[in-house]
C-alpha cells in the first residue's frame, strides 16, 4: 500500500470516528492535567517542609550543672510551642536550679521562636550517683505551629545513662574551641617572644663611648664607629 493510500485511510477514519478520538484525547489530557497538579502540590508541600521550622531540645553539661537547649534549626519561625514532660531525673533543685518540669518554657510554652534561634536554661546541678543511671530519663512531647498554620508533633526521650563518661568538651561549640586554641597560641607566641628578647639582651653590651646597645661580640660600634677594646 502506497503512502497516499495510508493517508487517505487515516483521513477516512478521522471522519468516521472523529468524535470518539476527540473524547479520548480529552480524557487523556484531563488525566495528565490532574497528574501534573498533584505532582505540583506535592513539590510545593515538600518545599514548605524544607523551609519550615524545626524545633529541637537537647541537654548540655558543664563540670557541675546541666542546661536545657531549645532551638529552631529550620528556615521558618515556630509559633505556640508547648511541651509535655515526664521527668525521673534526680535534679538538685535550689534557688537557681528549678529542674526540668519547673522551667518557664516547659510550664508556659514559647509563643515565638525565630529561625536559627537557640535558648538555654539552667536545669539543675549534678550531685548524685544515680544521675547517670538507666532509670534517670525524661520523656518530652513538643507541639508547635509553623507559618503555614501546620501542626507539628515530636516525641523523644532523653536518657542520662547515654551521657555517662562523656567529656565536657563534647558540648563546647566549635567556635569556642577555635577561640581557646587561638588564645593558647597567642600566649605561647608572646611567651616565646619574651624569651627571645631576654636571650637577646643577655648577649648584648653597651658601647663604652656612646652607650649604644650592641652585640657582645662587636669590635666596632655601628653608631659612633669607635673601636671597642676586648674585655679581659
């Protein structure tokens, strides 16, 4: 069959079944459009999720006390942050240390937490052998709202036994470690410079003619150009 015969047959098919083909094409186009809309909405939700707030809670230690860390590592603000806590950690509570459940943000919540913001609160001192036991733990539930009015819920548990034997410098921020190392380098450099200056003065003498400080081995003063007799 020649090509013009095939083309004629196709034209005849369109004439006889044009309405059916048009309806079928419309259905296919509608399905593709709905699929595209779903994919677009899914991509939009993922974009919102990646740019939304991400609230986290952690505990930081120094040599004798613990601090509660509440931060927002996301790109959006977190609002109406509420906490639910079940705490069995034996905190040493006094006028300055309130324990985890009695902290202001835990009891009353945080209305607004800006992106990348980190808040720190003193919890209590560490003065008990049971502090790092397996039974020493706290369960927290965090509820907050993002800028798109979406509700977020997080549940996790902090077990003090996991921190048993951990080094204090594990909680130092990297910039603080760098600053301390730079300060040590500065002190060492200053000490080395002072020692070099002392050693330099030990191997110098004064010119008996003009009083200029010169090398102890100099035979002639570079300032007054007078020859210097050897000291016996």
